[in-house]
């Protein structure tokens, strides 16, 4: 291989391995709060669709910088109190939201027992468990829990038992209340039908994005 060809090969390799950057105004959570665990469900098959979701080419949490900074502050307080956060979803490309709509219309019910045992999946949008336009696509919403804590239901369990104020046994009630209080102190508002969903309220109007997470 001559020098010109070798140099072109190196440039190609660099382009392939270079870290993809989030949209303007966004940041990687790992760069701001590396001690927050990331269990990014839609980048793999462990989610309500049963498959990797379009738009997630890497299991990375991207957020608007304001939301990431606030979440880092929440993690700092959590660690001081002896617990630690884990995120399940952050920025969600618009193509992922569109794929959820398509999934709700197909005949596959393979994940029903684990994720929506008491509903037909065609009802999930009408019941408010999945949105056709998601705050996640603006980078201001995050789905999260606490490492090792019981919240009464798993993440993305579409059922009234997952409503934040629903009646749950054991420590789950206290855990939900503690997470709501922590996140509220740092500018996040809970979605009442999902104990795990929080939206940051301090960034004003921002637009949705469709860049792939890489």
C-alpha cells in the first residue's frame, strides 16, 4: 500500500471510530455525571417492543445541557444520602417515537405478559402510557430509578400500578415519594402515570430532534 492509500485508510478509520456528537445544546450524561448508571433499554431488546428501537445505535444517554447539569446535581444529593440513580431513557429520536406508533399497530403481542398484561397495545397511546409526540425528543425528559430500589413495578410496566401515587406494597411507596421529592428539588416534574418519567422545567421552549444516538 502506498503512502496516499495508507493515509486515506487512516482517515476512513478515524471517521468510523470518531465519537458522534449530540445535537447543539445537548451533552452526554457520562461527561457530566459519569457515576449515574445507564441501563438504556431501547438500545437493546429488553423493552416493550422486544427489539432494538430505531434511532438508538449506542446505549448512551444524551440530554439538553441544562437537564444534564440538574440531573448531576440530583445524583450528588442522592449519593450524599446513600443511594444512586440509574437512567433507562433520555433523549429519544423522533424516529423512535414513530416506531412506537408502528409497533402499536402490528399484531405482535409477544411482550404483553411482561409490559401490558391488562391492556391491548392499541390502547397504550389513548391511555397515556406512550406519546405520539414525546418530550424525550427535546432532550428534557429522562426515565430513571434508583439502583437496588423496589418501586413496585418494573420500568415501562403499562398498568395503573405504575402510576406514581398508586397503592404499592413494602418500601415502594416511600421510594417513589423520595424520588419525586429529590427530582423536584432539582427542577424536574414527574409524569403521574409513570413513576420513572421526569421532565426538566427550567429550559423554556426547545424543539424536538431526530439525530441518531451513536
